[in-house]
C-alpha cells in the first residue's frame, strides 16, 4: 500500500517527525541541498550571463544514489510533502526536490514548521501550501550573484595576488576588519589623568569632574599634582540626587544576537553556536519522547507567539508572583527584517533547563539555558534601581559618586547571571555632611584606539549595516578564517598581509561594488524579489553589465603582486628564489620560471626517538599518507624496521629486546614483560 512521503533536510529530524506522524507516513531526508549550479558555460559560472541568466544545475557530488533513491520513494508515494526548513534556502531546496524528482504539481504540498514538537508538526500538516516562487527566485538570485562575484573575483585575486577568494559579503566583512586595523595603526594616543578620592568612613569612592562648575581636564602629572596641592582633607556633601530607574529586559534572541551573546557569555564561535542550536531545534531524545527544544534558529524577528506568551505569563505568575509579569517586547521594525517566523525561544516554557540537563551535553545545556532565560526574562517585569548621585566639594573642586540599590529584581530574578553590570552601593548621607579623606589617588591614562572586532562585534556590525543575513554570518566568518585573511589574537580579528593586500586590490578596482552601501542595497533588492516587487532578471542584468567590464579591465590593468624573495639564489641559474603558492601550500622556487623550473626541496625535521636496534640508523617518528603516526628507521628502504608502538631507548630486563610504550604502559617488544 502506498504511503504519504515527507521529505525533510536532516536525517535526525526525519526520525523525530516520523514518530509524530505515524504509520501512514514515511519521512526521508535529502541531507541538505541535492543540486547546485554547474561549472559549465561562460567562465564556468553555470549561468547564461549573455541571455536571461538562466541557471544550469547539476547533482551535488556524492548525491546521485540519494537522488535515485528519492525518485523511487516519490514513485511509490500517493502524496508528497516537502518539509524543508522554513526560510528562503529551505524554499529553494523544496523547489529543487520537486524539479529534480519530477514531482507533479497535483501530487505535492509544501509544509512548514518552526518548531519540532508533536502538536506543531501535526498542525503544520493541516495547513499546507504550494512552493512560493518569489522566495525561490530571491534565493536563486542570491546564489547566482554569489557565483558570479565569487568566481570572477576569486580568479582575479588568484592571478594577481596571494589571495584565494573574494565574495559579495565576505570581502565587505574583511574590509571592515582591515579598515579597523588601519584606524588603530593611525591612532595617536593622548595622555590624561583622573583623580579619585577613596573615603574610608563611610566606604565609597568619588571622582573629580569639575572646578567652579566647569568640567575639568587634567592633561598631565604636573596639573594633577597642582590640584592635589590645592585640596584639603575636608569634603562637604553638596547634593544628593536619587531617582528610581527602570531596567528593562532585552527582547528574545534572533540569530545575530544569539551568536553575539553565545560568543560573549559562553565563549562559543558563531559556527559552533549554530551547530548546537541546530541540534536543539531538530530534536533531543528525552527518554519518554524525542522533541525539538527550541524554535527555528535562523530568524531576524523578536516576535513571540500568543500561545507562548500566555503560557509564559502563567508560568511567571505561578513561580514568581504577579508582580513579575511584564510586557511583550515590541519590535522597532528595521529594514531587512523578514519576520518570517518567531524569535528563538524554547518550544515549551515548562521544559526548564534543569529538567532536560541530563539529556544534553554540557555545551547544549549552556546554550539552551541561555535561550530559555532570555525568552523568559523578556516577558518579565522591569527591574527597579534606586540610582543615587552624591555631589561633594573641596576648595571649589567638584566630585561625584554614583551608585544604586536594587529595589525590585524583576527579570533579573532569572537573568542575573547573564548580566554584566553591578550597581555600586553608596552610604546614606545628607547635604552639608562633612567627610574626611586622606587617600586621594591621581592616575595616568591614555586615550585608547578603537578595539579590534571580536566575532560578536563583527556580527553586530554586519547586522546594523544590513549586509549579509543572520544565517550567513557564521559562514562568512569561517570563510575569512579558512582563507588566512585574518588571524585571531585574544579572540579578536587581526588581518593578515594577504587579507590586507586582497582588500586593497579590490578597493582599487571595485570600490563602487565592494562596499557596505552597495551590499546592503543588494539585500534590499533580494527582499523585494521575495515580496514579488522586483524581477530577478533585471536585477542581475543591471549588476552584471556594470560588474563584468570592471573585471575585464582589472585583469588587464591590475598589477600582479611580486612573489616574496627568500634572500637565496637559484643554484641552477643564479636568479633569486621566491616563495610561491601551490595546491598543497607554499614552496620555494626560482623566480625565472618557466625558463628555470628549479624547486627547492625542503628538509623535514626528523624527530629522533632512539638508535635503530637493527642497523646503525636512527628510529624517527613518521606518518602514513593518512597522517597516522608510526616509527621507522631513517635508513629505509635498506632497513625495514617499523612499529606502531613507540620504541623506548631501554632494554628489557628479562630478554634484552627493546621496550615499547603502548596504551600508556611499557612493554617488551619480544617477551611478556610489562612494567
């Protein structure tokens, strides 16, 4: 008997959903994308750039058998449900499945669920629809743009520089890092001083900020010492200003803010955060059930469902009291916010982190705890802080102490451990009180340059500038790292020589295309294609007709970066030796190539273990083609000594053979002796 066929992207997700749907449904996985642009045609783009930009698709390598199996599953099914992820990329994957598997219009439905729980999955199957062609066209246009820019600029960079690739968004992100580095290098630090009075009875600190009601600047030590000489030991309280301030919880997570906070608070790179979030979304085995713990993790909306809000309000009231129930955070709608689905939140507020901790890895638990606390806190009442400023005076010098007292913890009841700020507590004083202070500290400072980008700061910057999409930030960061365009120092991005060179070459020739405003405008165009307001072919034609002539010109006019000389000369022709890049990394060769084809053979450092027991050679650490370590004689092939176990320069006390180290134990290579 034929069954209903459901096709999802993830194998782990398919098992969870099949349990929910029952015996009349078979759930299979496409394992992500099954097709991509071919590398045929002009420039190997797989796109008809001289016509209407029609793409040519080909099966992804290794997916041929999977596609064949899926075709058979489709043939054996009555109804096909395409249940790929609920975003533009997921919509495009559904379209590719329909097209590649030759599914007829009348035989399929498109199903979307934003959380993998039984109720929501079953509900989604009650409201199927057809594939949204506008979303598909938007994603396809993005892919074509990225292919054209990536292929053409990458080839240009490879032929003219030491760079490996360039891209529509990655090159703009790299430019942000390079520009920041140049700001730091150009920064001229300036000296300034501060003066702080440390009171002991009562205990608090006050900072000097004005003289005769005018803001004071202390440029050097001489000025600081002059002020200290003017001071007496007596300070008079001139004013106390107390205000009750409300401290609001931040809205629930979207993709970018989750990546930022996971980086800042948990130390997770963006790629790791998204990988863990994917697992939490797809489903966790809780013993009695398998369920997705969070909603879909690719979103730029802070919206929460009415159902979740109502359940959370009840939970807050039951556990913390009515006073802790707060207001829903309303989105200040920004450009580029798709609002396709909810914020990242737990699928059930009743499923607390402690209840599921035993089923999660340490890292899964920490991320779920962060998401849970942020979602719950966003619906709780404001914290109330009695903020106080104490003014003091000493010989016309004005001082100020600020602090506060937490009057009502509100949302901090559940989010305190994730908040960084701590309010300083001030003593109870009244105007005209006279205080004695003998400890006044002058301190030298220097103005600081702008700080380098961390992952969190770079993601925040890209989001605010409107370049890229939440789902692409982790990939962009991963790419510029993999291309050696940046290195990480103290968890901050530092551009490499190649990264700076690549950026400079692109800006010399493509500053009108590789910049923040153009990239952000392109994102708006893609959004309008998704909304059916713009036609993709026109967008592509306008772009390509401007872009390709600039590329052709750059191939002719862009100067080629000379390879770096090593300071050595070629032993065959006397020309300088230079560092070149090849398929397997850097190598040293003659600068007179191709006339002279000399390549310097690098001597590998040999890690000597001991003298060879079979000949007069030495045992060294070696590696197989697959990288597995073994131990062999450096006189190979004359001497064939080889061992997987590490030999030791000691002899067995029982038989005199050499000893080896195996699984943390010392054993004889010949007899049963073990130490």
